[in-house]
C-alpha cells in the first residue's frame, strides 16, 4: 500500500512538472489541471504496486516510469494539437537507449536495431499515406521501437497492431466529452482526424509492461 501511495504522489508531482514543461515549450500545449497529474499519478501507482509485488525488476520499473511520463506528456499534445513536438520525440530516442542499457548488451542491441526498424516502417507508411500517419508519429516510433525491441522482437508488431486497433476504436466512438475534458475543446466542433500518437504510446506502454513481467 505504501508503494502505491508513494507512486501516486510522485506521479502527480511528475505529471505537474510535465504540464508546466508543455506550457513552456515553443510548440507545446497548455493543459488543464489536473490532467497530467491524474494520468501519471495513476500510472505510477500501478507501477509502484507491481514493484512492491516483485513483478518487475528495478531496471524495468525505471523504464516504465519514464515511458508512462513520456506517454502522458506527448499524448496530451497530440490530442490537443494533432502534432508531436520535436522537443519531446527527438530527445526520447537517446533517452530510451540509456534506459535500456541497464538491461544488458543484448537488450540494448535489440533496442538500437528496433529503433531503426520501427522508424523505417513508419516512414514508409507516412510516405504512402501522410494523412493516416504524420511525421511526428514517425519520429515517435523510433523511441517506442527501442523499448519494445528491448522486450522482444515480437513486441514490435504486437504494439503496432494494438495501436492500430485503438485508433480505429477511437475513430468510431463518440469523443466529444473526452476531448472537452482533456483538451479544453468544445463539443460540436468539426471532427478532426484521430491522432495516432496516443494509441502508439498507450499500446507501447501496455506491451512493455506485460512483456517485462517476471513469470
């Protein structure tokens, strides 16, 4: 219980820092309180529970904490503005490799190759259909590909399929209330294309969390 509470409190603080950072980025976003705090707080509480139960080793716990923080920050911007700032996606690539390094040389090698593979595949899709996959999604795929490949090669296609399904579900379900709560938008505005970045981030976080479990 202590680990859960600590994770929730620290997550809320980290989420608040993310919200402040987003507001100061040149191409960031102004996010309502307490969106980031709530998202990161809940995620870190769950990670704290997993750490207390011994289901993840410390290196994976650190990676998951960073991944969920990044997912909250980048996902909120994409939901609000339909873009992913370079200030978030580009530094995330070396950060991902640094976080994977404690897992060992094999995982680090897979991560480096996974980043290139994921970016290459997403770049090809972007060139073929720019409307369905933006340039920001291509840049995002590199860091996510690194952490996914660190889990296993199979995690890459699994996360890609899950992300596509999540985007399809988001496109067909009503989103006015969620959009108004998260982004400050007003119901009744013309529907814009569903951003794919949040689905990529959520899918990667779920696949990494599940793949890193100590069975």
